[in-house]
């Protein structure tokens, strides 16, 4: 999981935790060798900026979607992250309020499976 150390305190969790850096991005170019992986910006292929002006990625859990194996065009940047203030829909991610996400993270460990039921 990733978090913005300049904005929020480190979440309590047994998951591996890494502080985001201003130059972090997430490659969403399906033909690139780093597709669906954290990359450093600027990046030669398409990559989403992880260091956002809004608070959505102040706490981000990288979900195990299309990670092993990574298949072209099967989706990237599927995260569990913070909700928008107006509760607007995500672009394929799961969003929770900060308090709720922190409670969930306290119960999480590296081998935990989270089932999402629409």
C-alpha cells in the first residue's frame, strides 16, 4: 500500500507500506513492459500520476488485479483508495472514507483476501 506522508499519517496495517514520492506514476500503457506497475515520472509510456492534487491517493491499496500474470488490456491501476468528497464514482476502483479505509487496513495482512460484492 502507498500513502502521502506529507498529508496523512502512516496507516496502521500489517501490509507492506511505502510512502509515495512526487515523481511516482502508474503505467497504464498495455503494450509497455511496466504495464500495471509503479513507475517514475516522467515515463515514456502513458502513466497515471500518483501524487495528486486531490486527496484520492493519499492512501492507496494496490489490489491484486491483473498483477500475476499481467495481461495486456486486462486492466491496470485498480486500487482501493479514498472517496471523493461528493462520492462521485471511480474509474474502476473501490473508494472508502478515510476512517473506514483505516479500519479495514488495521485488519489487513499480506495474505488477506478481500471479496468485493457489487
